[in-house]
C-alpha cells in the first residue's frame, strides 16, 4: 500500500491552539524527512526518514508517537510525540521516547522458545512458530471437543487493544478471560459503577474551577501525560488544586492544599464535605431532583416519610449529619479546620469540580470502593457530573470498534475467575487463581500470560510459583511477551511479541472531554509499504521472529479449527476474499470503513481510504466538547419496541439467550423524567444516578446501599504504633517507571534506580534508624529487608515503598540485566517456606549495546509483593494492598533484598479474608448483576444458576 500525499496540509487536532507543536515536521514531509545525523557531528551528514505514527505501550495512556525510520536500512532512530494525537498533543513523558531502548535491547527475546527441563530450571530450545502453534492449537482443540472449555485461560495485564480478546474467546466458546483489574482498580470501578453504571471517571481538568485528586495523579496517575497537561492548564486558568495523599508526591507539591490523611480515612473526609454541602444547601438541587433516584432512597430508608424532594433533602442531610469535620479529623488524624477549608473550596466550585481516584485509597483499603462512592456523592451534590469543567464517565469519551464477523457470546461461566463468593467483583478474581487451583476447584490445560507477570506483580508470588510449576494444575503455560520476566521463567513456551512500534492495536481513552481512536502500528511495516518492499506478515518486518498478537490469534484460531467443524474459523475469514484467512490489513480496513463514525468522510476529504488515513496519522478525532450525554433526548426510532416501567425506565423485551451489554441492564434504553422528556440517562438499573443502590440490597449488603465509610483494615485504630507497627503503602509510582515493562529501557533505569523506604523522621527516631540503614519489614506471612530514606515527605505512622523495582532472575540469559539481580531460592524451614536472596546486584555487562558496559547503578530493589498475602475486598474483589507491618532494624543475618515467606500463613490469611464474603445469588438466581461490567460476557442464561 502506498499512501497518497494529502492534497493540502491538514490542521492537526493535536495542534489545535498549541503553537509549539507547529515545530514538528509537516505531514507533507513524513514520507521523506531529512535531518542531519547527530552522531556525525560536526560533519553534516543528511539522513532521510519515513515518519510513521504509532502509540506508546509503556502505560495505558497510549500517547501518540512518531517513529523516525531510516529509509536506507529501516532502522528506527528515535521516537517522539505525534502532533496529530488529540490526547497527548505531541507531548510525551520519559517512557515514550525510551521505547527505542526496548526495541534495541540486546537481551530481548527474538525467537520462540520451548522448555526442555523442569519449569524454572532455565533450560530452553529454539523452536519454529509452526511447532509452537500446532502444539498449542491441538491442546485447545482437544479441550473444546471434550467440553473442557474452562481449562483454557487468557490472562492479560495491559490489553493494548479494546475489544480484540472478545473475538477469539467467544469464537472458541471459552469463558477464559482473566485480567489484572483486582490488583489495580476494582475498588474505584465498583464505587463508581454503583453510582452511574460506568466504571471510570473522565475529568475535564482544563476547564475546572477546582481539581480534587486522591492520588499523585499529576505525575503518575492514570493517563499520566494527557491528564498532567490538562491539570496544569486548569491551574494556569485559575483552578484550585487539592490533593489527598499521605505522601508528598510531585502532585502534592503543586497543590494549593495538600492533606496527608491516615490511609483509609478518605471516605470520611469526603462524606464530611458532602454533609457540609447538604447542611449549607450549597448544592445543585435541580440536578439532584432530576438525576438522583431519590424516590427509591425514601422508599427504602424512610418508608413513612412524605415522598417529595424537599423531604428527601432533609432526610439526606439528617442521615449524613454524623459526618462532621471533627469526626473526619479524628479518623484522618489531620486538623478539622483543614477539612473545613477544603469543603468551602469545593462548595465554591460552581459546578466545575474535576476529580479522579483510581488506585490510591480505593486500591489500598478494605471497603476502599466507598472512597469512590463518596467522591461521586460530592461531585453530584455540586452538579459537576457530566458538566464542562466537571467529571464525566469514561464511556462518553471512548469508542470500541470491532472487526468483521464478530462471534456471538458464549454460554459458559468460569468459577475460577468468577467465583460464587464474589458476585459483585470488578472484575475477575485473578489474585485467587493459585489458591483456587490449590483447592482443586479446577485446572488449566492451556494458560496464556500476556503482558503480565503475576509472580512479580501480584501479591503472594510464591503461591503462584507453586501452582505454575505443578503440571497437574497447569498443563501448558504460554508466555506471550517481548522480554523475560519472573513469570516467563516458569513457562513452557516463551513466544516473542512486539513492543508498541511492532504491533497493531486500536484504543480510545478518556483523556479529555472528547473522543478519539488511536492506531498502534508496526512502523517498519508501514515504512516498507511506503517504499514498495515486500513482506508476508509482521514477522518479516520485526527483528528476529518477533510477531504481533493479532496475527498470532488469527493463525492460532485457524489451526484450532482448520475445517470450520467447530464454527471457529468463520470468524477469522476475510470479508473481501470468502473462505480465505483474514489479513491484518483487511481486519482494520473493514473496521475503519464500518465502525468509526466520521472516519470515512475525513479520509475522503484528503483523497484517502480510511485505512490509509489511520496509517498516515495514527489517530482520528471523533468528537470534541462532549458533555451531558445523559441528557441526550432519545428519538422515536431508539424507543421503538420499548415500554416504560413504573419508574419510567424504558426497556425492550430480551431473552435469556441474548447477550447482556458490556455495561448496563439488558433491554434498558432510557428514562422518562417528570417533565415528560425521555433521555439516555445512565447505565444503572434505574437509568439514574443511584444514591441508593438496589444492587447492594439485592446481593445481601443493604447496610452499604448508600455512600458510607468502612473502616480500613489499616485504620488508625488497627495499628499499634508503640509496638512498632506502621502502615506500609506499596502502591505509589515513580513517574519514569511502570510495572515491569520499563525494565529493559536503559534511559529510564538510569534516571530511577534506587528503591528506598520512605519513613518520617519521627518514626525513624522511634525505631533508631537513619537514611541508608537496613530494616526488616515483617508482614503477616513473612518479611523483607530494605533501606530507609528519612523524609518529611510522608506522614508519621506511614511508610511507603514504590512498586516498580525488585526485579530478579534465576538463570543467566533470563531477565534484563539493566534491572534484575541474580537470586537464589531456598526452602529454609521446609517446602512451604521460601527465601529469595540476591547473589548479585546490578553491574556493567558486555553486549551489542556499548551502554551496558557503562552502568553505574547497583540497586536491584526489593520484591516486596512476595511478602504480601491476598486481601480480597469482600465487595469489589479489590486486593487491599496496604499492609500492617512491623519495622525493626535488620537482623545480623539479613541482607538487602531478602524476602522470606511461609505459604502456609498465606493460605491461612486467604481463608480469613474469604470468610468476610457473603456468597449469595441475586434475584432470579443470578450469579452477578448484569449491569456490572464483565469482560467477554456470556449470554444472559449463563448469569443464572
């Protein structure tokens, strides 16, 4: 494919009102951009580049990148921002340009590998793709034919593309999707979903009057770079920035007000603010009257009260009167006057309160989902939900297109991921998989780990290790990964997948009050297209035999069902060449022609096909200034076949064999208001914002049906400071690193390569330790040894350790020596005990990259997650990360980086938290509310027992 030049230089959506982005090379020069070779300086040696857009894959933001592909040898010389991208607008954080390190990493995996010895023994042989595909396909086919569908599992960290896994999993008929959500964001998702049916916020920071952040969101939060830009724009426009975080983050350093509350008390603070708004009537009464399900609130909690809105406000005020500033101050251990000051600032927001909570308090605490619930209470009271300068749901700012011939939903239910004990989990109960396997609730024939490293990332990694090394529990483990990881060391196949500039994906994220669709693409492949060079598939354009997932899934599915006897192959056939295998170009051609509003017209204006447009720009802007979608009036066509129930909710008849929506109640389309208007509303059962959740009532938790405060497992009352106990916060990020994917980026590791425990000076004096001193941190299942950094940047009683370091490897050749020290594993007190001890730290090494010999850092960090037991929140399923620990000076035998765990204790803690649940079915024998998001949902019949 050869893209035609645009007829005229387009106005790039990313460059709108941002003059500095006009310094980028014009789009008309992207086929042949000439720069002088910097390494040839002072000689002026011109190089000709093809500039190819793609998107970053080093966090979920998917910021735009522009790759400089040398037209002589097709090498990628650098990656910088894509000025066409409406979300990132040509800007990137450090992780984007560092993608070049990952592409050129001398230790990356370039060929398929198969284990030859025991799992974890470090013995491998190189195999062909055909050998690996045939083996994996035969095992999956046998499981399907023998009705063992739930023995196939796809466990993904960052998917990279919305909606693709649904294709192959539904086609295979397996309920095998597993994710990382309940170590990441289940709490925040659940709290918001109960309000609105959507699971993420989309703040309009740039137009806000007040910005309220319950995290270090400016530098390390969700959608870091696009949101950070707009937070600073909001501040420049006069917005007040309020940050709640026990740690002095970079964000807190920019705040007008920084509160450092005791961890887990955030909901108490927010409810005190809500109580103040109600008491002073600084609320948007018209918004509440129209959008709260206030009649249900009165009917359920005050059945004898008059059913009018004034009575509702009076009773609501009375119900929250106990949440005073003094109560919140006692829980949070901060001055009541500071909370009152924040409440007054929020009250004066004028309906423009932009806020975000994602991991942070929601991910750390028992009942952390109530933090999100309380936050949305404040947003609603101020009338900021969906408003300009306020906070909208993510679904308004997203588009999830699909390719051709999407398969129908399957009819299975996998209790390894959706167990009876957690009917409200948001989403799969991934942290409990090894415990369920140990209990023999099921087994896995084929387990895919993809962009995921559960042994390192999840809590209780040694229990994961025990189960993944047992062939009776896991028949075949396939690691789909660009690089070595702690989990890949225990796989049966390690299959090399591409980094961001070596693969195809589409994605759309809530970066601002608009909608865009980004296109990640293999840049050398696109450059070869432009130069007229031949290839067969993406393997021919990537280093070694590195592939991309989409083509891999096409090929694997075809081999599972080569004759379509299972009805699988038909979903992987070309829409343009009947009976032939679909190509990745055909897949995206069909998607862009049929699934993306406005794209065909935009492409036609520039004399392009939709696919050519997306290959040229890497993104399309769909909408701008997206607000108040709840007020979108429904047309007669949209209401056809729907009837209103007693609460004014319009529903169409549905059957148990129909598919539930990804979110929202099946058959529900809109709601009638008192003024007779019918609008889209929200995705809750009532189509309104649910201040009272009938879902919580129906699933056995009526005491938590309204926004409330649940004391955390690390509340101040649970911590004995005098006995040496502290709260450990292990969830904060460094802005230059993310999870395990940045491990092979030398630039990033040169910037961030120490792993200290943040400790307040008052706690340091009490424990007799100082900066640089070794301490033993004891958890309920073991301990780890780390170094202290004494700082006033964290509140007393709390310590914190970033979750980005502590990488390790067992064998030479497995792992990235930029970050991973060599370790040995032993069982000092029996097979149920594990000791991880470093044999080497980080040191210079010889490779094809001369910079590897220039490493000047030594710290491999501490793998703290190994010493954490699972803490599944009984409502949301979120792993409650915060730890009650004991801090003491290191023992004589301790060495930096040591981790010791007794898996019998981790098993006991698992059972303690499991006992907190109420394993109930909902109305009509439902396993789970249909309106809660569920990846790859089955037909409605499968929701019922």
